[in-house]
C-alpha cells in the first residue's frame, strides 16, 4: 500500500530544495492542496520549530527550514 504524502511533508520537501521560499511560492508548488491545507501545515511546522516564518515587505512571509527530517 502506498503512503500518502502529508501537506507538512510537501512543504518540507520544497524547503529542502529551496532552503528559503516565499509562502506564495510554496502555495504555487502545491496545486493539490488548498490554501487552508498549506497554511495549517506551515503553522504546525512553525510551532514545532521545524521551519521559521519571517515577515517581508508587502505583507508576505519567507519560510526557512530549521530542522531536517526524512521525507519519503
């Protein structure tokens, strides 16, 4: 049985490749997820200390990977 990749895993995978990325860029790279799903995944990852959100000019946020974890 194939494992389903979670929204958190998708965000982590994007940040593994980019190291830092705007929240809007993450949204564009997850077309299979709704805005709410990405937002909740980013919120959980931020609260767990795996990523950091930094506000930028214009009301956007940059996401940065803090702790690595294995992604399938």
